[in-house]
C-alpha cells in the first residue's frame, strides 16, 4: 500500500514540473496545502516531500531552492521574500517553519500586517537535521551538518557541525575537528 502511495506522489511530482521552476529526477511529493509563485520554486533530484507542505514565494524576485537528496516531513511551511536555500542531504522533520521574512512594528498604532516586511538572509547548509516543530526565523544561517532540536526557535548565524536547541535556541554541542570529539557547551 505504501509503495502505491509513493507511486502516486511520484506522478504528482512529474505534474509539478509543469508548474514549478524546476523539479528534478526521482522526486515525490504529497498533496500540497498551498503554493504561491510556483515558478520561483526550484527542487533538485531525489527530493521527498510529505503531504501538507506550504511554500510561499512573495514576489518575482524571490525564490525557494531545495537542493538534491532532501527529505521533508508533513506540514512543512516555508516563506521567502528573497532567495532561500535548503542544502543537499538535509532532513526536515514534520511541522517545521523556515522563513526569511519578518514583520516591522514601527507604528504601534496600526496592525503588524499593514506594516512593511523585513527580509533577512536565511539558509540551511548541507546535511542538516531539523527536529520536529522547529522554527528557523528570518536571519538564520545554519552551517553544514547542524542539528536543530525539536521545538527549537532559531535565529542567528551558526557554524558547521553544531547542535542547536531551546527557546531561544543556542549551541549546546560543537564538534571539535582537531580532537574529533563533540564538546558540550557551558550553560
């Protein structure tokens, strides 16, 4: 039964080749919840996307680029007001949000939704793992081989080979290449 479902998801990915900027080879996709500006969404080879994903590209100068061999769990939500990249070999668990857009709140007398957007570079490096329910806010840049703990709220620039967790998220472990040992960070 599961193989049959994946077969239909592979057919759906082929259909999306007509709608999206690019869909690579050997991809499969569950049913989306919402696609905005799909011609500005570029998906590499061997990308697996489970159902109920929502991809929002806010304008024709923005894009979402998902590189090769990425696995994305259900209920994934990504919003881009610039170029947002998800690196090769990354695994994204269920219920994850990634955005490079934030709201201005300069005028406290009017609604946040009526104020301008602030766009900040957001990238996910190669071979990262994003735990269930994690949120990557605008301005987050993850180096390669990072692990983000479940339900973490991440904002900032993080080096490669680190474990990030918490609300707000911080580095809790860092890989020392010279000793080839994971070091726990002081609290």
